[in-house]
C-alpha cells in the first residue's frame, strides 16, 4: 500500500506533537491543542508546502500528469511559488506566534480549500480521475483547513 506524502506529513505532525507533550509533561487541554496546532502548522503546512513547491517546480511535467493537467503548463511555476510561500510561512510559525499563526491559517485555508474544491469540480465537470485530483489529495486539501481553524478556535477559548 502506497502512503501519500500528505498522509506521511500529517502522521509526522501528530507524532511530533505527542512526543513534545510527553517530553514537557503538560497535558492540559490548552497545551494539547497548542501542540497539535503548532506542529500541524510547522510540518503539515510548512514542510508539506516546501515539498509541494519542489514537486511543482522541479518535477512539473510529472506532477501535471498526476493532476490531469497538460505537460509544460506554465501555471505549474505559479503554483510552485504559492506553495513555497505558504511553506515558508508555515515553517516561520516555529518562531512567530499569535496573530502570525492566524494569518497563515487564513491564507493556507483559502488556498487549500479552493484547490480541493477545484479538484472536485474537475472530477465532476471533466471526469478528471487522475491520481492527484482524487483521494488523499482532495481530503487533505479540504479537511486540513477545517482542522486548523477548529484548533485555532479551541486554542482561543481554552
């Protein structure tokens, strides 16, 4: 069974959050939510964004084919740099807190949910069932923003 890079980064984020909580020994609700949000931003958004950049930039034709796009599409460069910007912002969450996290969550959520619903549109309108236009990619694109927003709200009220 092949596991997607998105699933691997999500699992890594959760594992690192759990390890950080075990090492600090602080298990109140606020710290648990904070740890999961922190590592989802740094790894799930940051590292994953940088990996997505490298795919769209250095392996553009292969990624285009997996999405169901034509090879040689210059739009790949734009998506690459969008992912790089989001990825760097996610990694910066390691150093910058508070309002910066919210800004990253908003930017990432709009881009990711838009991409996810774009994939669904392509599936229905053009019957695009390419590997990166279905399944884990779409689930990650839509569910990750929901999780980030929910964790931000929980962190704000605990």
